[in-house]
C-alpha cells in the first residue's frame, strides 16, 4: 500500500521568514535515511510557500479556467511538504510518522489509489491501468 504523508503548512512556513534550522535539516535527514533504508520512502519533498504558487480553477468542460496567484490565506488548507511511503497498512504509516522530528505541526495520512482499487470492466480500461502500472515501475520518483 502506498500512502501520501502531507505536512501541513504553518504561519511560519508560509511566511518563509527563515529556512529550517541546520539541526532540523539534520534530524529530518536522519529520519529520511531510516525510511529509505527500510524501503518505506518512495518520494518526499518540501514545498515553497504559497506566495510562489498558483491555483487553477476549472469550471464546466470546455469552460474557462481561472488562475489565482498565491499567497493563500488559510494556512490550515495548505501543504508545506510531502512523502510517498510504501507500507503494509495505515497503522504502519502512523507508526513511522510518530518517529518524525516534528513540533507544532499537523500531518495528514492518505492512502494512494492502486489499480486494483478500480472496477474496470473493459479491455481498454484494463490496458490503461496496466500501462500506468508499468510507468510507475520504470519511472521511480527517487
């Protein structure tokens, strides 16, 4: 099972007042090394503040799209970083997360859909899912 671990933004991460301390970088590096050595971590990155981002809103099919430049006001709705982990269960993901060197941070754990989760009945649909699975095997994020 794959899980996306979403590190929620804070006022501090959105303000980008100061990058993480060297101590935090070293602690997070050690934690990431543990995840990699255990075969858990597939990908993971920190994100720049929303002031450097944009949101693209889609209307009805064929309708206009609207681009809204950051920053975005509600930090509780923003993501400051993420991991993709390969684990056997949600409980295992949470057990790993309890070891992370965070303070005053909220983390969201969400399972990633796998091909087997979809009820595809056509040969075309099965071929599409098989092609996507093959792509994932040959294009590892890390």
